[in-house]
C-alpha cells in the first residue's frame, strides 16, 4: 500500500439517491464480487449509472442535498492505492479489488472503507487542498 492521502469529491459529481425509508428488513444483492446487504434507512444511490447502497448514517454524515433527489458528497475521504489484489469489509458487505485500485475510507483513521477502480476514483475525486 502507498501512503493514505486526503481527497474531496469534485463539485460536478452529484448522485441521485433515495432513502429506503420503509418498514422493511432490507434486501441483499450481488456487487463488487460479493453479496451486499442493505437495511431500512440506507440509501439507494445512482452514481453516473453505477447503482449501489450506502449505509444510512454514513450517507447522512457525508452527503448534502443539492436539489430534490440529488446529492453531493461533501465530506472528505482518505485513500491509498492498493499494492496487490484483495478485499475490504464494508458496511454493506465485502468489496474485491485489484492492484492499483483505491482503498477509500470515510474516516481519517481508516474506518468505513470501500474500494474504487483507479479511473473511476480519479474522475470523482481530487486531492484536498
């Protein structure tokens, strides 16, 4: 792994999101090479055609509404390039990644992790100033 750096979301990278605000036990789905689980209160996100869920607490802490149904991530992330393939445990399940992908953390000490391909990460994020 290389050093972990702080990044912010590019201003033009909004997502469409809907909260799963229903009386439900949630659902499971297959993504990122593993089974993912979402629960009541989580958010279903459309990030430029990439559909996934985000833990309710994480979403509320890191995103802000820009217009009805549209949100932008306002909290910084900390990320490092993976030196080899592996997997990371997320709040929704497990995400598999390859060498060169970014391991991304919503918490500066490394908590609330996920992985993003290098091309996608660099199009969505920029180094924090």
